[in-house]
C-alpha cells in the first residue's frame, strides 16, 4: 500500500517538474547596480556569477563617524551598499550616536523600521499622520521599538556614553528624508520657506546657513 503511495507521489513529482524551457524559480536577484532601479528593484546580475561573498556585507562592523553637526552616523546596508537584498523586501542599518547625538526628525517613504538598542540609552519617537499623536520612549540596551512606514521619527542619545542601535527595514531601499534638510538645506526662496513654515526671515536664514541651504 505504502509503495503505491510513493509511486503515486513520484509520478506526480515527474508530471509537475518544470521542463527546461520553463523559467527556473528566482531564488535570488543580486542587484546589477549599473542598470536603472525600477518599482520592483534592480535587474539581477547573472546567477552563475553570484558567489557566497555577494550575500555578506561587512560594513556594519565599523562604527560610523560621528564628528558632524548631528553627532551621529547612519551606516546603511541598503541595496546600494548590499546588492543581495534586492527584491527580498528587507535591509539593515547601523546607528551610532555620540553623547548629545541625534538622528533628526526624518521619514523612510518606502519602509517601516524596527530598532534594536545594542548599547547605550536612546530616546526615540514618532508622530502619527492622522492626529499628530506623539509616541516617545527612552529605550535601554536590548529594547526594540518599531516606527510605522512613512511617519516622522527621531532618535536621540539619552545617555552620557555612545549609543549603538541596529535598525531593520521591510524594504531593500527604504529611502530617507531628513526634515531639517528638506526644509532648510535646499534652494527654495527664503520668502517661500517663511510662508510655508511660519518662521521669520532671520530664523530661516540662520537655519539655511547651518544646514547648507541657499536662496
Ligand atoms: C570624521 O569626520 C571628520 C569630519 O568630516 C573628519 O575630520 C575626521 O577625519 C573623520 N574621522 C575619521 C576617523 O575618519
């Protein structure tokens, strides 16, 4: 009885195996970054040219340089740095926050984010779009917080020592728009920035000066 069942399963597997003319399953699609990115990601490099090293990214082992205006560094392993995540719907980044460091208010248009505190203390929060409700917490080592897709959020070092977090995204290319740079790091005429932000000319000029804007 049992071997009849096995024979049946064997016959079934033969009848359903794809012929060589059918496309094989795409197990992976390591990005060909020389081609243009599209809505479903980059085209793949030829699978026979892919090696184990393509699936490994070593850049997150190195602390980012926090000698900058925000005293913080984001080290991404998005598709641009780690082409193997192309098409897989995920990616990672490393956040280094020196004492006083901040990842200013920002959004990732294409992904939700989950943050894991490796060491240090981080005050993190986001603002809902529906009611501008604020969700903010000070996280300690080992804690995790999630930031829903597209919402403005921030991270601040809440301790006296460097803080380190690893963040994960449900997109290989989450995108990043930092609000301060979007508002004041551009060449939109100051008069228009003033009208759209309700800030006065001196404030806008000062912020443009700090954040690299002109106009
Ligand atoms: C970190 O960045 C600062 C400012 O750009 C630079 O002066 C410094 O050399 C950098 N440090 C390292 C270790 O790369």
